[in-house]
């Protein structure tokens, strides 16, 4: 009986069309997930250090952060070429929706911050972008106000966190 329910639940979820995931992923370049991955790579190319830090979290408990390094020859996700394929496979799996994504990049702003030992150091400003993949055709970009609220609220208590002046919410 339980297997019938889980089978029925899967049939109610929207599957990604035109995607084959086996040894290699075959995904159309006009597919929303593919466009989304390209958009993240563009964020990396615009960062002063050519890197974006991308954190994924889904309803199954998948929590993973990858560096996306932009190079003329193409972006590198994580430390292994298979990481991009793994991410595509996970983002195209309807059992994982919704998926929350935070993209962090560095910008040209400079800030002086005081360390715990009272020394000062200069750090670059950060740009934060947030997205929610509701299904393979429905990717929502959070507004800068929504990003600010999410990033500055304690998830357990709902209380405001100390503001970080080095962050721009995009």
C-alpha cells in the first residue's frame, strides 16, 4: 500500500521534459534549468575574482555549496567536472522541488572591518542573489527586499540578525 501511495505522489509532480539523465545529461539549451545554470555562470564571470559561491537546499535535505569558477574555456563547478552534471541531475528531479539557491559573488566595493584581535583588514563587498526552483519550468528570483529579509532573519527564532554592511542584495 505504501508503495502505491509513493508511486501516485510521483505521478502528481511535474517532470522536466526533454531531459535525459543517464551516464551523460542531454538537456536542451533553451530549457529553463539550463538557462538558470548559465545565468549563475554569468554571475561568476562578473565577479571581481571570477567565482560565484552557490548553495543549494531542497526538501530532501540536500545542502551543498559549490564554487563556480569562470574561465575563458568554460566554468568549473566544484573540484570535479562531474559536479555540474550532478547539479543538473538534481535540479531536474521533481522529487526535490522546491529547491532554494543562494548565489554569492564579490564586487569592487572595499570595506574595513575589525577582527577579533582588534586588527583591521580590508575585504571586498558581496552581492547576494536568491532563487527558488518550484518546478523545472518555474524559477523564481527573489527581490532585493526578499533577499535582505531572508539573509537577516534568524531561521529558528525569526529575530533580526546583525546587519552586514558589506552585502548588496540583488
